[in-house]
């Protein structure tokens, strides 16, 4: 037992509550990898939306993603405030996880032609996953001391990569060799994979429900009472963060370029399917991203220590510009694998360093408040990209042939090229951030507190 505790300690999870909390990242990452990024987008395009023009199927999938994320973004501050005021984080986490798991399980019944049914179930699951994370994140300051919070958060991130990757690997094996599981070829292996995500999600929620205590309720002021207080609190925090202009500029830049990152995560598989790549190749490539991402994030941190975090992130955004440009011309599975390796090398590092840059430019006594806004704002990141993807795909689909052809192929590729805008604009705004001035302002605020 002593050795086991030392291993947990090395990855930053000293207590049972911390380990139980981190296991939820292991649980819900399976939804992100299998349902959002890999298996379901391909299944939707090849089976559920069979008969639709490729660009139309791609656009409808992107539109469903956008609508669900908008609902999450609007509801997040209200739900978070309710959890604070009534001390019902665990019941609400359970409720949204259950809703997400049931909606994911409902995808088992989606077959050819069930476009509205499948996108409705997917949208509900997407909304539930986003809402559940609001409560999951809110437990972090209650299970970790200030000097532990980075290690605990990173360990949860690591378990998410590992859990999502392992289940996706099992799904890839199930889909590629169904006879080993006593199944015939067809849609059943894919539908079983989708159903298993809901089960996985619920099972690994149990440790959190059992071993993470419910934080005490917040005692609000009269102005903060009730659901409207959620929006009032958000407005007040926004006004407060604007007192730190460099941190605010960093926040805006991050929301824009992270929108591009999240769009690639969400739309890569259906884009690949639309331009004719084999589903097994795409799932394997996305699995490669999972297992490259974690060690690459640590390597990226080492690079940042040599050249600075802002330059490292700008370098990552340059890689993303190259990725999106090359994706426009991509025609083979080998090219998809190469792009997956590039994405895996920069994805985790870009997001981790963005968070650390932001944290260095805000006063420590305001960190929970400002990161609360950061979390809410991050829900909006990921809305504009799929919306742009949907708009470009649907706007350019009118002349495309359902059978494919050169015109259809060009139409299907257009949305991916449009994503370059997020990296260019976000990167430009990041160059305008003065990290030294931002850090100096934060330290001065701490001294005059």
C-alpha cells in the first residue's frame, strides 16, 4: 500500500478525494474522444446521413454542435451559481452526467436516415457534458490546497488523456475485428462502442459521488441571491478583470485561437469522412493524438522554459495554421496521420501554457473569481468555429453533386480552410499582450490589497 500511495503522490493525487475527483476526467474524456471527436462523426456521415450531400451532412453536424454549445454557454453561469448557493454540486453533476450518458446510449438506436434523432441525442449529450464539467471543475479548490492545485489539475488532465485513449483503442479494435467479440460486421460494433461510452461515463462517476464531499453553500449578499445573480456576478467579474488590461487581452486572444483548436478537435473526423478517408484510419490517427498529446505537453513546457511561454504558444499557432492549410489539400490517410502527429505535438501544450500565462497576470487573491470567468468564457470558445464550419459548408453546398466529384470535394474542404482565421487573429492579439506589464500589475494589486 505504501508503494501505491507513493505512485499516486508522484502524479499529484495524494488523497482519496483527489483520486476520485480525477477519475471523472478519465470518465468524461471517453465522451470527448469517441463521441465528439472520432467514432460518432464518422458513423453519422457514413451511415446516419447516407444520401445527404457530404457538405450538407458536415454542416448539419457542425450546426448541432454549435447549438448545444450555445446552450451550455448561456446556462453555465446560472448553473454554477445555483450549485454555489444551494450546495447541490454533486446532485447536479450526477443529473447532467446521467442525462449525458442516457443521450449517448440513445445513439445505439441511430441508424441510416435517423438524422434528426441522432443529432438531437448528440446535442443533448454535448450539452450535458458541458454542464457537468462546470460542477466538476468547481470541486478543485475544495479538494486541493493552493500549493497542490496545479498538480491535481494536471493529474486529472493526464488521466483524461489516458482513459479516453484506452477506451478509444478498445473501440478501434472492436470496430476493426468484430468477429473476435462474436459480432458480425455492420453497424452493431459501432453502436455498441457508443453505448459503452455512456456506461463508462456513469461507472467512473461513482468514486466522486462517494468520496468527494459536497462543499458548504455560499452565503450570498442580497444582490447575489437567486439565478439572476449568476449573470450579475459574471458582469461584475468582467468589469473587475478589465482593470488588468494585459490579462484581459490574453483572455480575448485565448478565446479566439482556442476556438480554432476546439473546432479541429470536434470537426476533424467528419471532415476526414467527408473527403473520403477510411474510418479506421481516422480513428487510429485520433488515437495517436491522445497518446502523443500528454508527453508532448511536458516537452512543450520545457521548450517554453527556453524561449518563453508566449513564443512557444505563437509557435504552436503557426503549426495549427500549417495543419489547417495542409488539411485543405489532404487526400490520403498517410497525410491525415502526419497532421495528427503535428496536432498531438502542440494541442496540450498550447492550452496548458495559455492557462499559465493568464494565471501569471492576475492577482492571486482574485484567482478563483477570474478563473471562474475563464471557465465560463471557455464554453463560448468552441461555438464560433463550428458555426463558421456549418455556415461555410451549408452556404457552399448548393452546387455540389451528391455523388461527390471535384466540385463536391472542394466544397467539403472549404470550411477547414476558414478555420485559419481563428489562429491568425488570435495569434495577432497574443503578440499585443505585454506579459511583463501584466505580471507587474498583478503583483502591485497584491501589495495594495
